[in-house]
């Protein structure tokens, strides 16, 4: 299995490993990062400057004392003029520095996040079909789109804030020591005691973060399913059950977040209580020092102000470290995605630049998981230009068989050979360039009709485009569109009929002009009128090609060179239509009789 929610973030707190992994994304912005982190230093120090000024202001301006700094005497007249405008200058400098710091941080964060997203999308499109079978769209979107934002955008901001808080705390501690080293020892010990509880939160943050990602992915999946399956929901009156499902998921998210709050919310009041006890003790000791003339009033006021100011950066330090721990969990999840290995390994060295004379399935078996084998020891060969049809009940392995040709999946055992060469020996790009597919429900991308046709060959000339439009019987449909070929298609082609979507898919397969064509029940979902038009287009597509047809309606495969009848992952009958119809009690004959007798009954009822 390749499930995202089964990944265990074992390296979430291996900071050295994670920083090494994310460094290539940080490196291009390193110059700006250094500037941003450098600006954080004076931002932090300016907090201490305010407290530092209180000592001379109270001692000199308020109490009328004189102070001597470096042989220069400070008097009340001088300081009363210098200090007020100095405070304004400090505030203005702090505001400018904060703006520059915020701008740089946002620029760096967005740049890193976007780089990670680009590489993650590059990883996503290389993953094999089994990955998309195993994971919901919501979880994929959440992991590949949201985690990079958390991991990248918040990392720089949190580290920058951490530096500012640390430098601010350092500057304020210096002011504390400058004013009274005895009181400073008491104050710092109190703050260390208030800070210690943060170390017990790491495990809970990791656990809640992982669970929240899974639940968030399920919520996104539900919204996605509601969008795409709105008619089914309405037609089967599923509104209430879908509402209850999403309501339960949102409640689960609430409970997860509240559980984290319950375990972390007590930190703030505990820190307040410890800090208040410390301040009360400092005030008692400070009073004694003032009475014994070992401390001036200004020094005590400056000390208390510094201690109160110090609580904010220390508290912020704790919050920043908590945030950073959560960010590193997200970083770990991001790089877990990069470490995902596709089961389809492109190690081929040969270029498939020829039309195989023979395609052979040699003892091919296949299973989607280890518990159930879908195909059992399949062997047959197809000559160049032949049309091979696969028939049988739903779930018998027809689609699984043809999905092995372009290596959407790899056979569990056995080989598929093109002119005696294992398809794994060809590069994946050249192999898939040699195969065109038209499915029962073809996906159309948002864009124009022309964009969707050119998926088959992006550099096709206008003459070739016009040719395939005619051959796929799209000309009348396109003429009736307001902007012709440049008319827009909504996501998935929801605004088009089934026949119109099929013909656009046939046109892009035609323009690709691959020597091998796979038709997976390409007409089974169409009405009779649409089927006739699409069948004509398919006949044009199949000319001079080696064709694999999965057919639900036997009338579409009477002219196949060979028909394989499948049952429970095995080929139980093979031959032409005429050969198979003669087999007494044969599976094909029974299918034929069942379909055409039902048609005769319908015609009799109409008549």
C-alpha cells in the first residue's frame, strides 16, 4: 500500500537532518535571510534601551541626582531635553526596522514555499497509478499543497521572531545585571523555572499535527466529492448523510485542537504565577537594597521595568519554540513525500521508435495488493496491425490487462515483450508515446477544445488539426461553438455530452498517431445515436494500428482479428467471432445470445 496517512514522521525532531534537507531551498535566498536575521538583532535590543534609560531619567530628572558617564556629567537640564526626542527616534527606528524585516521575511518565506511546491508537484506527477488508487484527493491536496506553506512560510518568520526575542531577552538581562546582579540572579532563575514546562510538549504537538493532517485531508475529500458528485448526492437524497459525515470530521478536528489547547493552555497561567512570585520576591529584596543604599530608586525602577519587559520575549521564546516544533513536523511530512518511491521504475535505456511486429504477453500475472491476484498466467501474442478484443463480465481483469501495456502498473510476474524486448527495457516516455488510449470516461482539462486536442501532439500543424477534427466527426460540433476551436471547456468537460467528450478524446489520440491504440469500453456509456458517430471516429482512429479493444457491446467487435474471453483473471476462450459463436455452451456464445435476444425482445415490444 502507498497510503499517505500510514507514514510515520520518525525524524520530526531530528533538526540537523531536516535543516540539511531544506537547506537547498534556503540557499538561494541566503543573502536576504542573513539581512533579515541581522535586522532582528537591533529590533530586539531596542526593547532593552527603553528600560536602560529609566535609571538616569528617574535618578537625574526626577530625583535631581547627577550621574557621571565616561567623565561626562549628566544633569537634569541635559537629560530632560535629550530623553523625550530620543524615545521618538528609537520608536521610529524600530518601526522602520520592523517594516524592512517583515518585507524580507515574507519575500523569503513565499520564495521557499513556492520552490518546495513546484518540486512537490514534480514529484506528484511521477507517482504511479497505485498511489492515486490508495489516497484520497483531499489528503493529496492537503499534503502536497498545505504542508509546504506551513513548513516554508512559517519557518523563516518563526526563526526571525526567535532571534528578536532572544536578543531582546539578552539585552534586558544585561540591563538587569547592570542595575543589580543580586536581583538579576533571582529574576533569571524565576524565568528559567517558567520556561521549563515547554520541554514536555514535543510529543503531543507531533501527534496532534499528524492526526489533524489526516482529518483535514478527509474534509477536503468530502468537499471535492460533493463538488464532483453533486448529482448523485441530490438524486439519492444523500444531503443529510454527507452533512453528518463532514460535521463529524470537523468536530474531530475541533477535538484534536482543543486537546492540544488543554495540554498547552495551562502554560500561560503557570508562567504568570511563577513570574508574579518572582517579581514579588524581587520587590522584597529590592526594598531591602534601597534601604541599605546598595541600590538607587532609578536602578530599581529600571530593573523592575526590564524584568516585566523580559517576560514578553521569554514567553514569546516559548511560543516560538512550540511553533518551530510544529513547523519541523510539517517539514518532516514534506520530505516524507519527496522520499515516496513510485512502483514504476523508469530504468529502460532503449527508445521505442518502431511499430512492434508482435506484442507478446508471456505468463503475465498481476495483483493490486498481495492478498488478491487479478490476472493469472496470461499468455497470448498480437501481430502488427491486428485488432484484439477483450470481453467478459465486469471485474474479470480486462482493464487491468491493458493498463499493463503503458505501465500504469507493472506485472507481478511474467513479461510483456515488443519484438522480443521486455517493455521495461524501453524508456517510459518512448513507451507511452507509442500508445494512445481512449477510455470510457475520458478526462478533459480546463481550457479550450484545441488545448485538449493538442495534448496528443503539442506542435501539430493546423492542417493536421483540421484533418483529425474531420476524422473524429468533430467538425459540426466545433462549428456550432461560439469561438470554434478556442471555445472553453469547463473542468472535466462537464458542460459537454458523453459523445462530444469521447470524440475530443479520439481526436487527441488521432493527433498523437501512436502505433498502438487501447480502447477501454469507449462507447459503452453512450446512447445509440452517439455510439454510431463515435464508432465511425474510432474506425478512423484504428486504421493501420495495433488495437486492443475492451468491449461491452459485442456488436462493436465482430470484425476483430481475435477475441479473448476473460473470466476471473484468466483467458478461457479465444478466436474470431465466427469461431467463438460455434462453441457449444461457450461463454462468448452465451454473452452473444444474452445481448441479442434482449435486443430482439425490445424490438418486438416496439413493433
